[in-house]
C-alpha cells in the first residue's frame, strides 16, 4: 500500500512563498508521476501540475505557470511544491497524488496540507 | 483549460440509482478515453472510483459504473446507500500532458 505523507499546515502573508512536501517512504516511482491538486475552502478540485520523479521533468497548468515550482529529492523519496507570490485566493488544501503514466488517474493521495494566506 | 461541467447536486433514495454527468469538449472528454471519477467525503482526501471511463479499481463496489458518449462522461451509482453520500468529481486528460477536473457534484442520499 503506497502512503503519501505531506507536511503540516502553513500560514503565510500575501506576497510570500510556501513550500509543501510529500514523502513516499520506501516506495519507488518508476512508471508514475506525482501530481499536485488543490482545493479552496468549499470549492472543487483544481489540477496544478506534475513532476516525473525519475527525470525531474515537470508540466504545469497554465494558471500556475511562472508561479509554481516542483522538485523531487531522490535520496529521501520526497516531492516538493513551491508556490510564490501568494494571495488570499491561494488559501486551500494542497494534495499530492500519484498518477499512473498514460492513463493519468490518481490511485493514491496524500492527506492534504492546509495553506492559509492572510495578512 | 476550463473546468468540466457537472451538476451541482443530485439526490436519491436508498436503493435507487443516480447518474452524474460530466460535460467537456472535443479537446478533453471527447478526444480521450481517460476520464476518471473520485469520491470525496468531508475533510478527507479524494478516492478513485472509476478510471479510463469505465474501469473499476480493486475494492470499489460494482454498484459504481462509468460510461461516455461524445463529449459527456457519466458516473452511475446503483443501489444507493447512505455511505455513498459525498462529493464526486470527474477528471479528464486534456491534451499536452494536462488534466482538468469537473466542478464537483454533491450527492445526497435522502
């Protein structure tokens, strides 16, 4: 059973950056991508982008291009998502999720990380 | 990348069947058999219910089924149970290695 363990809640001021981590202990990601999906309070799911762990390749939703960075640390099997220039609209629960390459469906999800942006 | 269109809410009585639609375009739902469905209970992470339009993961009840016609995908839940009350989201491949979600549908079991 794959477990994705995310970092804890964060509070940031507008204009700041936030870095959320997602650890997959004891599991390799061959044949899988690691995606990030967010959900604002009371709202739906929004796809942000993915990273391919074994190459570091990334692809982002147009909405986040230029403002998001995704990285993978192979030594500790951990993904990172950094979002810059935060506004109150970025207040949301951020999920990491594993996706099967090709069919592109999410079979395992992290528990979610609440990021609150407030002055 | 506009969100796929789902009804905001649907409801049904225990034992009945309901269908949730997911309308896209010829650039996403209509072009690829890569539609998945997720169930989300309050405060929980989403759970995969259907992938590749109509494939059910191991462990998911056979009361859940998926289909697609043209630019619209559908999730049908038969024999409604109280535990099915949740939010449901569709997701489709949208080309250029991107994905798009639907706005979500709240299912109420009366």
